[in-house]
C-alpha cells in the first residue's frame, strides 16, 4: 500500500499507529531480586527526509510518516545542501546513483554520527520494523535494594 500525502489518513496508517504504540512501548525486563530493569525507545530527534526524485514521493511520504510515528520531528529537504546542522538522521528516497555521494557528504559532516537510511526502490512500503530505525534503544537498571533495602547486600562477596 502506498499513501498519497501525509495529511491523508488510510486504514494502513491507522494500523501502523497501533503497531507503533505496541513496538515502542516501555518493556519491563526480568532481572534478579533487587533490580528494576526497563527497556524504552525514545525518538532520535530531528529526521530529514530527502526526496531525490518526484517518482519517489510516495515512498518519502511513507518514511516521513513512519519517523513521525516514532515521535521524531520530521523536516523535508531537496538535497544535502538544504540540511540543517542539528539533525539526528537522514532518509534518502531516490535514485541509487546519488547514494554514494550523499553518504560521503554525511560521513564528512562535523558532529556526531547520524542515522542514514537509503531507499532506491520506488514501490517500497514501510515495514513494521522500520520504526526502530527512528528510535534509540535505552535501558535503565535501578538497584532497588540500595534505594530502600538493605544496603549491606551490595558489599557481600
């Protein structure tokens, strides 16, 4: 299924929203007594979507929607030169021959390493697992025994 504009709501989009909530919900992980372990998926931040050719517009719109579902701010850009410095990822939808040049430019940018996702298939639709490209995996472990339990347990050999 390909969508038209981001503003159009289709049954597939409603399904993806429900799936995104499930895939991105915080998970309580098992652990030893005295530990609280959690896995969460916060958004990466600002994702730029570059549509390299109008024949890729539907794919670019679908990927922008997917990044938005993950909680990111999404901006549209026509080329590398239009990208702001403070982005956390780039999705390029367009002809394959432009990918190598764009990848080199992104790799040579100052600052932190950013997400790079290249799509050269005009008929590609987002897969459920694509949403994980647009989030960061975060784990938190809290030692609940030290918070209010017996702190001497931490010193046992």
